[in-house]
C-alpha cells in the first residue's frame, strides 16, 4: 500500500489542469488553449505567443490583459478587436495601429482618445492634427497625466466619476 499512499499524496500536492490543453509550450495556468507558446493565464486562446491574461483570443503575439482580441500584436487592455498593432486601452475596432484609448475605430493610425472614426490619422479626441502637432500634443497630454500620477490608471472612471448620471433615487443617492 505504500505506492497508493505515495500516489495519493502526489495527487493532493500537485496542481491539476481541469481543462484541455493541446500543443502548449512553456505556458502555465492556461486552459482550453491550443498551440500556445510562452504565455500565462490565458483561457480559450489559440495560436498565442508571449501573451498574459487573455480570454477568448486567437492569433496574438505580445498582448496583455485582453478579451476577444484577434490577430493582434503589442496590444494592452483591448477588447473585441481585430488586427490591432501597438494599441492600448482600445475596444470594438479593427485594423488599427498606434492608437490609445479609442472606441469603435476602423483602419486608423495614431489616434488618441477617439471614437467612431474610419480611416483617419493623427487625431486626438476626434480632432485632426498634423503629424508633428499630434506627437507634440500627445507628449503634453502624457506628461500632464504622468504629473497627476494617473497616466495608466482607469481613465474612463476618472473622467466619469463626477458626472451626474441622473435618477439619484435609483442610484441610492
């Protein structure tokens, strides 16, 4: 009975994966993944490499904290996106490059805080700038946010925290 006791101890001591994994390389704590390489805490992801904390994503490289991201690279905190490159805090878009804090944009490059744009370049809050003005203005905005200590905080929450939402009785106010 020594073998059975040792085997029981091993089963209780070692972590177990509850979900299927196939062709996984150097990827701890991944579940329902296929062809995942050098990734961590990814769930329901296929063909991802060097990614962390993804859910339901496919064909991504060097992405972190994403959900529903497809064919993207160097993306951070993005959701429901397709073919993003070097984009942060963006959601519901496709074919974008070098964008920050944008929603529902398509085919855009170098956009900051924009929404509902299609095939635009060098926009800040949906206003067009020259290439030089754009990079200067973005640097100023980042410096200001950094000085306030909120550059990479939840900017949406900070922008909306003092907005009157109406119906205070529903909100318990």
